[in-house]
C-alpha cells in the first residue's frame, strides 16, 4: 500500500511505500498520475532503484525524450540525462552545470512538448540545486477576468534559447546548426488545456516565449513579462530541497520550473547528481 500526503507547501505531494525496483502495477500507476494531476508536483521518497528500473517507470508516464543537445544524453541510456556538477561536461562549465537555472517548462520550444519531467536524486549537496516549481493552474486562476479574456485566444511563439540571459535569468547552452534545425519557432496557446484532464492553465510564459503571434514585438514581450511576473509570486511557488533517494516529478503542462544555481564540486557536501527523464504523449494508463 502506498501513502500519498500533501506537502507542507502551497501545493505538491509526497509518496511513501513505493519501490520502483519491483515495478509499479497499473492501478498504482493510475493512482500516481491522478495525484500528480491534482498536486502538480510529486516527490516519491526513499528510492534505491537502478537506471533500468527508473527508465521503465519513466516509460509508464509517456515516451522519453532524448535531449536536443545530444551530448547531454546519458552514456548507455540516451533517453536519460545526468544533471548536476559531477560529469566531465558539467564540472568546469558553468553554463552546462546550470543549464536549467532559469524559469521554463521542458520542450516548450517543441511542437510536442514534455508532459512530465522527473529527477532522481543520487548525490545531493548541502546547498544549491534545489528545484523551484510554479503552479500555473493556480496562477491562471489568480488572474483577473479582464486579463483572462485578453489572453484567452493568444498564442505565444517559442524558440530554444530565445530568452537566454534576459530578465536576470541564467543563459541557456547554445545549439549547433543541426540541433537548431530540429526545433524551429513554434506557437503554443498562452492558456493551454491539459492533454489528460482538460484543465486550463497558463503555459510557458518564460524561458522560450519571445513574442505573441500577430502582435507587435514590444507589446508581445510586455505581455509575456507581465504574465511571468504574475506567476513568480511566492504563493504559486514550491521549492524542493532534495534528499538522496527522492524522485521529484512535475506536470510540465501545468508548471514552470527553475533550478537554483550550483558551483563546481570542491569537496564533501558539494557534489550533485540526478538522473533526469522527460516524457511526452499520453501515459499508457489513459490511452
Ligand atoms: Fe527543465
């Protein structure tokens, strides 16, 4: 029997009594999905499983997305990434180490973006690297009626790296030409319906959104900035401090997230390593 408890936070839940090493049956899987859709963020506690079991669990949420930056993919497991400061590529490269230290939602630069992302904490530093998540359904519900009707039918345009380093955010790693060709500019509604629940939330008003379709550049940028500022209120934000064995999942259709920056490792208590899986498409239990 698993136990699902709300976090002591504006939103989110924790799951106890689950062991991914032994697999997750369909009933439990459905229960976990419903909890995620209700709470936006889920922290599965006390896991000790290996890459194979974690990836099998990831596939229960959708199709894993190999990252557009192919050098970021995990050796032997291209559907996964190693996130943190311990890999050769991240140790001495501030940009790669902190490539998620800005508000965004995963693959919003893609026509078919992620539906869930999960991070499995393997090694955790004393400070830094926390994940902050915004509940974009709550943020949408908190808009006044005039703003809701103003944005209801608008599409934002998204492009990988379009807002890199702007608005006080950390820059994103650049794509090479072949990678950039894979992800041309793409529109997404500002108010987007969840692919399973149909609930409407603000979507992707940070990270890759660089304008509004059919609107003058200045006006579009100003509207995105206004919506982002609204979402960044403390009442909509949960900050997760990882403990080794945590798997944090978030519903990328209904959230924004940002990693707190971290330095290069320099002794005990400074190393950070998490395994990451992002998925897209409808989960098997809802097909
Ligand atoms: Fe991310």
